[in-house]
C-alpha cells in the first residue's frame, strides 16, 4: 500500500462507520430498506409464496372479485392476480437492478476517464453523453426497445443504455473535483499508473454520490420497465409483469378494477421504497448537504 493510501485509510474507515451509523438512525432508510428487501425476498421465493401458478387459467373464475380463494381476485383469463403480482416482482426488480448495472458498467469507467484525462477524451465522451441526454430518458428507452424487439432482456438493455449518460456526467463531475486534490498529485508524483490512480484513489472517493444515484435510478428503471411492458415492449406474455398486467386491466377498469389496483400499487410501493432509501443514503453520506 502506498503512503498516500496509508494516510487516508484510517479517516476513510472512520467516515464509513459514521455514515453507517447515520444511515441506521434514518427512519426513511429503515422503511425503504424494509420495502425493498421485502420485495426482493418475494421475488426470490415467488414459487413458494404464490398460492397458484401465475399462468394457470380457470375459465370458471374469470374476473372474480377478491375472496378467500383469490385474495387479489382474478383477471380476464381467470388467473390469480396475487400470484401474478408476486411473480411480476421478478421482472420489475430484475429490470431495475440489471439495467442500472449495465448503466454503471458503461457510464462509470467512461465518466472517470473523461474527468481524469480531460482534453480530447473528455470532449468526446462529454459530447456523446450530452447528445444522449438531449433525448428524454423514456423516449430513448422506448426507441431502443422497439429497435431491439419486445423482450425483458432487450428492455433491460434499452433502459441501461438510456441511463448511461446520467452516470457518465455524474462520474465525470466528481472525478474533476477529486483530481484537483493534493493526494492525487502525490500519487502521480510517485509514478503510479493512471489505471491504479483511478481505481485506488479516485473511484473510492466518488462512490457515495454514485451509490445514491444508482439507488434513485433503480426506481426510475422499475417505472421504465413497467412503461415498456405496458406498451408491449417488455416481458412477453403470458409471463407476468406489472406493466403488462396494467395493460390487460385497462379494458376492465369498471368491471374489474382490482386487476389494475394491485400491480399499480406494487409499482408505487417499490418506487417509494427506492426513493426513501436513496434519500436516506444521500443524507447519511453527505451530512453537510
């Protein structure tokens, strides 16, 4: 470990412990964590929790109101709405997490490289990001999903690519601020490779705002996946997705409103959970803001 790293390690560890203590004292963090964690567990254990096969039709119970047999009622094909909401969590959360992972994998290295090297590299990467940001996020995601074809995997790619410029701009701005610090100059004077400086000294110091943005962007990605599925560009039928369930329910809002209420409520609760968690992370990682 270099002298620069040794000097910064104790204060960095103390800062991390203090951030964790602040986070655990935040009611929003606890509520958001419980909501997100609960839906993650529901998605993982869906085959165990769901009372019925989500794709099994029962023609004797078409659009049946909520009852003891079907707590959330049934849809237009006699399928149990509760089971479909439970399995739909898999598509929505997978789209949220994986699309943000794609955006981070592309945007974070490009943003750090742009901010660290500057010059032509910065100009080229920044102009590409600005061009993508000029197009509204959801419009770009719909265009990419339509080009790639309707499927959950393609929807994830479309959402991830559409979210990439957000992380490029954020990582670039944070890197520009960190690059001006004395410890970066010290690391450069020691002759450390650029890759090591970016990985060991810049990246750890720009992670807090990146983590906050990733949490908030996950909520946006869940909404985007639901929008794409509603338009027929996401999870392919008959596999359940909250967005496709809303699409099927819009024809029966008067006769069977429960078909729309439960998937819509699930989307709202998950998005609120991620936003609460993101706000709490921001407050704990940036206590002076």
